[in-house]
C-alpha cells in the first residue's frame, strides 16, 4: 500500500481521494476491514485532521497516532524521513533527509564493524 500511496501522492493530495489508491493496493476484504478501522478517523475535508466527522465519534487509531507523535518528539523528528541508530545501547544523533541505500549500507556496515 505504501508504494501505491507514495507513487500517487500528487493525485490524492490534490483531490483527497486516498481511498482510490488504498483500494487499488488491497483485496476487497482487506479494503473493507481498513474502511471499518478508519471510519471514525475520516473528516469532511482532506486538509482537516480533527475534529472527527461526527461529534462523539472516536478514531480507533488515535492512541497509536499519539504514541507515534510522543516517540517522534523524544527523538526529535524534525523532517521526513528521520532515522535513528542505536549501537550497543547508545543512541546516535538522529539524521534526516534522503540517503541512498549504498551510502546507508556503508554507514550501517561501519557501525557493525566497530
């Protein structure tokens, strides 16, 4: 699903029709399950994240989202992507921005050999 969303970010970002791309990446049964999970999370316009569509409606994903936000603040995440490495229990300074896989692999390999 991440590939479908990433490759079509301009299209669904412009019109808010993210369901079209989610549906294209899942089989019908899984798509219905996802629809049920996010039912309380949808808003009337794509730019809004809150309040919920109907008063009193709760998004079942809020606890997970809030947990991820709290973890991001601990890092702190300042850009996407952000990456954090821990080596032998010691956390290295977070990094962000695009890094090619060969360069990232070289860095990881150097950490593993130290």
